[in-house]
């Protein structure tokens, strides 16, 4: 569908954009940010905050950039005197009832009101002798607190619940400066995607109780990652402070999750901070385990595998990265392998207003990645096989005490690549510390076969290493490990040698929005990829 | 007529002919008085012919905006693909305006007939009459009249035996001035919060329930049958001033005036005649100090400006204000202008829908500044502050409520500055306690 292009000049830069593009979006393409509050690319635009008023030559009034479409030959000034005066006016009006809460407000440091006032607001207030309107803090239910005093009535939260969540729980109550966001007494904000209103709120009015007074925005390190909650593969940022994960927030990806994540994924991070980690490689010495160095441990692993034959079972966590799953699988190439991925199940919770976006039943982020590498989701069957296999590799799976007991009694060699020490496997041959997805680079493949990268958000505890590194070292053999992959990117490229679906792809190709693989491809085979 | 006073000889009695005549309220009574002939005639004409006739008459919207009615009707799609709607704006809430209630109280069938003709002209089968919630008596009377019109076949699937459908649905408002704004009215009709919408899209493209819609004021619609009966040329000839302002206007006069009430005049009548001859001038021993001509949302006029003005759209603009809905508020020399301006600002602050930042906060802040001045705590800097606030509130919002709040403030400071200064200097006793 050919889009008719329109030429428009914004802040002196001329560009061509599809007809129907709003000025605010066209300006983004010109690298110009039009200050705004109520506008959001994933919400319908009401043009109520009036921050985005821009000067359009030949137009009688300032035009709201978020709803005004570009016209051929239009000349737009975002930073002219009249536009700036209008914005200064809006900011002044917003501040008269806004409490000076910055020192105690969670939003401080990531607050759009702070940002724009600092950039172009008035230096002093003229609202000196009057009281600010006051309303007490409200608990909206679930994780959300509402602080009405700070609310700037941008209505993003109301529009999100109405138009995206299709659950009109919030409203605007009262008129004039008495207005506030209301919630009916009989309802609570207990929608599975409601946590997004906290991100949408430009100020510290809607707050997460989980994050309340936990950390200052400027203390946080932000790392691009992928939610390990389910097969949807929403893009996230992991916020850490001093190497502790304190918050998960959505990262925009138009193809996967737009600007949103569900509450389950949002709250699913405490396990990343577990302190009771295996910190050193452990090898069995009689009836006990002895901590040792990696060289010794890897040598023992290589020896153990060399001395075994027949069947092998891999019991892997659904959170293991594609690189780890692949290289561990490859490590057992000589055996008849049954590989299974642990996939806990839960209820599906769609975000009604966005097609193909839901908290999925399969609560394993790399189910599809595993399946592409020959892992099944048939956990019970794999456990049964493990009872008689020659080698069992437990890749950070969460085994019940009963499962552990069954494995312990099995005749085969048990190798644990784990994060937390499984109590019931005290006679495992090797217990090697591996990193969680928060402590390594890697990829997941989501339910749409989109491979997406996640980056290391916190440091590896003790001597923990990624599972793909462990397997890679053993695969390469002893001596100077010239062939062993030293980065996740290298490990990923190795996958392409054994699984055509990954052939020719690099981490760089995936970027930060990912790439879909293995869908119905046209005739031409690329570099030997036969699918 | 200057009901409850008898018609003044200088009035041009068209819409107000039967004000005070209880017999005009019934269907038969109305037919006896010439009613429903225009509807019968209109149902036999084409839509285009009707629109042309109304265009030629020069009729302009009587709700305040003065937009040419025929032109507005012509914006509706020529072919009815999706349902068209007519909305009659009977939410009369503009301070100083009380003409529509009289039309509904005394001549409900005039409105019904006007709505029916207009609905047919724009291709609508249904007309919603949005009546302000507080109008309990007009509501009762309109309900009874609509019921009767249906019972007598004037409305319904076979209006007056023409085979064409005309439906009227009455809807009550719930006490918000902002619902008189056409797009807020449409939201309110849909059951949503009465927030004005951004335009574009315009109602004729996407209005009530997203369908092509025309919104007209009560007085505008009541004038339509007269135009059909007596012709566009007749209506156009009713003009004493600018040729772009034709027909008659119902003026609601209140305040410090001998004979408050509704007066119907030909467009272009000198305002001086209206004030002194028709409405009897100020109370004995008093002189007029200020006049707000259009309902409160327009700049205040001084006596001199008012006495020199011709009462039509262009004439009032020439003297620095606007005709608006012609709700004339007269203030004599006993008036505390600062107090009155504060009272108006308080009204707007109360009624702001809270969407736009400037209106939501600015109307309230303006009110507070005026309160401080009235409490004797004002300072010189407050002048510039009020003017800055008014500047920020003008031309920057979805609707013009904030502009309406700014108008009396700016014109008040311009023309009655000394009254403000008297409070600031302490030479006038505070009118209220400081908060």
C-alpha cells in the first residue's frame, strides 16, 4: 500500500512523511521532541494537556501537535517565542496545585514535569498566597497507589484502562481544579495489566507499592532485557541499584508488547536477587562435595561424559537461554538424548486492546527456543527416562524433593548446572554454578519465533558462569581453548552450525527488537539453510 | 414580547408572538395559530431546496456563535449512507440568557416543528432535544407537546402523512454548563462525561455516535418554520444594520433595568433604543455603567460603547464585544465591577470540564486573585498577573470556556481599572474576608 508522502518543515528541517502523520510524530523523525504529557503513541490522543501547542505558519492559533496532521508545505516552529510562552504558561498552571514533593516523591529523577519545568518553566512561582487543593492518598488496589495532589490530569491512566485494557475502572471525577482520577468504590484496579498506569503516569501520582521509596531513579542502572515470565517475550528494562534488581519496566517494542508488560512479569524479579547461590564448582569426593576451580571441574565433567554412553536426559529450566540450551545439547551429541524444558502453566491474561499480546499460559520464556533445539515440554516423560539414563544433566531446573530423590536413586551420572543447590542431590557427580538470565547475555525465542537479545543486568555471583560457557569449554577440549566461545554472541553463532534455523544470524542482526526466524520463507535458500 | 411585559411597539414580534398565551401549548392550539403548515410544506420540498431557502434567509446560529445556519446544514453528506442526527441545543446555561426557556414554555410546538423541518432538511430521521436538567417546567411542557405531536401524527414514521420519518427524543442534562458546548453535548448524549471534543473531526462528519450530526440552538430552529412560511426574502428584509445580520433576535435583558424580560427586535436595532425605550432604562436616579451584551462570555461594554452600538453581530463587534446569545446584563452605577467580574470568574471556574490545563487551573487562579483583591489584599502586580493568565487562557484550549473567563477580566481591567485600584489602595472597603 503506497503511502502518499507530504513535505513539511519542522524547526528548519524539511522532511517527507506519510500523509496523516501527526506533527508530533513527524517531529520525532526530525529529531525534535515536542514536549507533551497526555500524548502517548499507544493511546488515543485527546489533546488535553496543551503542552504540545506549536506554531504553524499561516494558522490563526497555536495547533496541538499530537492531533494535527501534517499538510503539504507546512512550516512548523516548535521553539518559537509564542510556542515557548504557551508552554511556560501550561507549566505554570500545572505547578500551582502541584505539591513541592520532589524530595519525597518516587518519580523524582524520571519525572516529566521536573524535566520540562527545568528546561523551560518559570524560575519562580506567582501563586504565593493561596492554598493548593488537597486530596488524601488513595489505594487503588493491587500494586497501585494514587496521590491526587500530584496528578496533572493528563488522563493517560484512564485512557489506558478504557481503550487498551478494555476495563473502564478509572474515570475523571469532578470538574475544574477539583478534578481527580476516580475509581468506583466497588471496584479495584486489579486488572492483570494495570501496573502499566504507573509507567504511563508522567509524574509521581500513580505509584507502585512494590517500588515505593525503594530507590532513587538516578541511582538505577538500566539494562535492556526480555521478560522471563512467559512465551510472549515482552521487552523489558531491568533496573538495578548496587547490583540488586529493584524494578522491571517495559521497553517499547512495536512488534511484541508495544509499551506494556503484565503485572506478573513486572513482579517476577525477586528470584534474580537470591543470595543462596552456588558460588563455586563442586565435585563429588566420596560422600561429600568439594569446592574446586573451573579447570578441575571441567576436566572432571569431560571425563565423566567420556566414560558414559547410551542415553542421556537433559532437564532444563524454561528460563535457560538459547545459547545454553543449544551448547548443552550439543555436548551430549554422542548420546541418545531426551531433552525437556520445564514449563509451568498458568492462566492466560490478554491485553484486550492490543492484538496478540497476553500473559501466556506457558510460563517459560524460551519454550520455542528449546523446541527449535529439540527440547520438548514433556517433563514427566523426561523425568521417567532420567531414572534409567546414563547421564542426567539438570540445567537449573526447579526439581521437587520427590524428583530429586528419584534422580538420586537413579543409576546414571547426575550433573547439575545450577543456580541454587538442590538439597536432595548430594551425590550428584558435579554441581557447577551457572548464571541466571539476569547475569548473562543471551537470547530467548518467543512464541512468534522472534529471537530477542537480553543483556547482563547484574554481576555473576562467585564463580558462576553461563551454562553455554561450561558446555563450550568441554566441547572445545582441554588446552588453550581456542575454539571455545568466549561471548554469548559467539555461542549463538555456533548454534547456526548445527541448527539451520539459526544459520547466518548474529547477535548484531537481532538488534534490540529481535528477528523472526523459521517462518514460511520464499524459495531461495540462504547459505545452505534448508528448512 | 418583553414578557411578562406587553410587547413594545418597537419590537418585531415573530417568535415571541404567543409568549403568555397558554393556548399555544397544545397541538390544536398551535395548528390554529398557523402551526405545522411549514412542516407540511417542507416535507414536500427537496432537502436541497430547504437548505437553499435557509441559506438565502441569512439565518445565523442564535446560540452564540452566529454561524450561518444554511451553510452548517449544507455540511451534512448529500446522501444518507450512515444515519444523520439533528441535535437541538436546549441546554441554555449562558448567564444572562433566558430566551430558549420561553420558547419551550410557551410555544413548544414551534420548536418541535422547527426541529422536524431541520431534521428533514439535513436527512436526519431523529432529532435529540438536549434540555438542561434544571428546566423542569420546560421539560414537562415539551414532553407533553412531543407526546401530543406523536399522537396526532405530526411526528413518527409517517409525519403528517408524508411517508417520511421524523422522530424527536428528549434528553435531560444533569447540571453542567459545559454540556452546552456542541461537542460536549454530543458526549453527554452518548452517556459519557460532558467533555468537549477536539475538532476536526467536525460534527457533520463524525458527531453523535460517530454519525453525521448538526447541532442547532432552540431559537434558530424556532425561526425555521417562519422562513419556510413567509420566505427567505421576508426574513432577509428584517435588517436594520449590516446585511449579514438578518431576521429577529430574542434579547434577554436582566440586571439593573426597569423592565427585565425577553424582547424581540429586528437585527440592527440601536442598542440604545432597546435599553431605554423598550426595557425602560435604569432604575430612577441611576445611570447605566456597564452592559454585557452576549451572555457573560463576551467583553464588557461601557455605557458609551453600548449606546453607540447597533444590535447585530457586526455592530457589537465594532464596539469591541460580541452579540453571543444576546443575554444582556445591565449594570448601573451602584455596581461593584470587581465583584461582578469575580462572580463571573467563579462561575467559569466551577464549570470547567478540567480537560485543558489552562482552563482547569487558570479559571480557579483568576478567581482567587480577584478574591484577594476584593479582600483588600490586592497589589499592582496583580494586574499584570491577571492579564498574563487571561492571555494564556485565550486561544489555546479545546473549547472557549477559558476564553470566556478571560473576556470579562481583560475588558474589566481595561475599562474599569479605577475600581480595582480602589480596592488595592484601600479606599474601598473590602467586599469579602481574606482566606
